[in-house]
C-alpha cells in the first residue's frame, strides 16, 4: 500500500497544483470519496466525454441520446434488484473501527470473490483468520468482524421532511445511469423513428455508498458514467456483442492507449440474467496493475421484463416484417468517466531529464488536451509584444481553447504548459515586431521550435490539431 501511495501522490500533487482536481469541501476538512474538478480538469473531462459521445452517437445512425433524471420512482430500484442485492461485503476492525471490503481483502490473497455468497466469503475469511494472515489494513489488529451486507444505495428525503424518512417514502440517488434508459425506452421508441437494433446513450452522475473510497478518483462515491444500452432481437446478440467489443477496443487505441496497456477480463461468474460479460482493464502505472475501466455485458431481457412486470406497462417490441412480438434483449457498454480521466493522465504523465532538470509533462492526445495553444509575449513589460500576443490570442481562441500567459520567464511558462498537457506554445518576440511578423511555435512532445508567419497560424494549427 505504501508503494502505491507514493506513486499516486505524484498524480494527486500534479492535479491539485495545476488545477485539475481538488478534494471537495477542503476548507472544512474534506469529504471522503468526493472530489471537485478545477478548470483544467473540467476541460479534460469534457474533452473525453465529447470524444466518447462523438464515437457512440454522432457518428452512428442507430444510437440516440438521453439525459434522464438522477431521481426516479423508488419502484425502479425494486424492479431492478438494487434494493435487495446491490451491496458489497463489509468487515470492520473492532480496535480502530476501520471498514474494509471483504472481497478486496480476499483478492489480495488471490482468492476470487466475484459474485460469491456471503457464506463463501466468511468461510474463506475464517481460513485466513485461523492461519493468522487476516489483519486490519490500518492498524494490523486481528480482531475483525465477520463479513456482512453493506448496501451501496444512497437514500434521500426528496419530497418529505427528514424526520419522516422511512422505507415507505424513501427515494434513492441513482446508483447507475442505465435505469433511466430502461424507463425511457418506450418513450424514445414512440417519439423517434428508431427500429431494432438501436441504442440509447447517456452521460450522467451516479452515486454509491462505497465502503472504501480510495485510489484518488478511481473509486468515488459520486461519479460520472457513460453508458450505452443497445436493444436488439436475441438472435442478433452474438453479432452485435462482438461488434461493440471491437468498436470500444478501437476507441482506446485511437486516443493514444497502446494495445499493451489494456486487456480483456472475462467474467466466469455471471449474473443470472447475463449470457456474457467482459471488462476492458487498463494497466495503471500509478495503481500497480490492471484495473477495470469499462464493462461490456450481454444482459438478456431481464431489465425490460422486470420493469414491465412491476409497472404493468407492456415494453415488448413488435417486428412488423417478421410479425413477431418480443421483449428486446440488451447489450450494454458502461464506462466511468472519472476512471478514463485518471487513465489518460496516468498514460500521459512523464518525467524527463532536460538540461540537468526534471521536466514533468502530460503527453495527452492533442484532441483531449485541456488547452490547445498557449500564447506568450517574450517580455511582459514591452507593450508592443504584449499587444501583438493578445491580438494572436484573441484570434486563435475563436477556434481553439487557448491561454494567454505573461508571468515569469519563458522557460517557466513552458514548464507550466507542459504540466497541463498543452500541445503548442506561441511566443511573440522582437523579431515578430521588427522583422518578419513570424512567431516561435514550440511543440510539447519534441520541444522543437518552428518559426511560423502570423497569418499562417490558422493553417498550421488546422493541420496539427486534427
């Protein structure tokens, strides 16, 4: 744990120092598992989000979008099984009161506890206790409780006073975004010209009462999901499942993730309604190994069947060509935006020796970089240089997310932009004013510098920021 902590601290430090991510409510001591995204973090996250949306919706004719509410009728979660079984196994240290996830502890001993019963988990924990291997991760005590069910559902008193919060009037913050898609499947079908197979994509907040929220933004209690629910005839599942597996894999490669950085993890133990389930896992340098970033699941007709049963509304589909009526099956892709954010920073982060000093740089895909171009006057106390630099800035910001910076020497300004992943820096110097109306354009990755005419900057960046 200490080794992992030392590594992740570099990312945490960079993210706070450069305005990517802050601990939420920090002036009050923070709130566990909750983070705020600063200016550059918001820009990076939005660029990742937009890249996903472009791939999943904009470039496809068989997918439409949705933005459903965070709050839904409580029966939604009864029908889906979340109220009865959306939980994790928890054990407590009686000495220091530390809470731990029992399945994660077993996995640290290479005991698979994925989708296993509480009885199995406690049996394996008892074996570890008897051998003296089971200890509190915090204080080292061996005085631990048995595993018990810990619900991940977050309750709210929406529409009722807090002192009347009871099971019969409780509402929940959604634990995942797909619930809203299932509830709006019929409205979407009725209001568009979509025919099976087709998908509904959504990006939105979800909330889980995690036992342990750690590893920075990898596992948090408030997070953003990007999900596609693809509705189809059961006979189409195998073909479409493989199609989406390939499409999602290729998306990561397109945005700079190497084949060696990701692999498939096949779930051997499936939910009772599922026929197949794979995760894409990324090899996090700062978390010491492969961890899940996206799940791709063949869910059968469970979701629409359950909501049809509990609501009394017929959610079947009638194929006019085949004259067949059936409940559509669902192929799902689900990815955490926060995890992708951490993945791209993990991949991009590099430390290089330059002129005897360490240069920290984020070599992000240019399309994802928060700031595309930074514009500098060589000196801030020379009005002509500042004026020309601001003219260039005002022009370029019409097309690109840009930043003007005249604080400190050029070297320090370059280093600041390196740390936030800015692909290009433009410097206005005395030659610009006195000689040839050209500027220095410096490349982030190679640090190579080109002289480019001011009136050719639009063409230059149009070719290099594709």
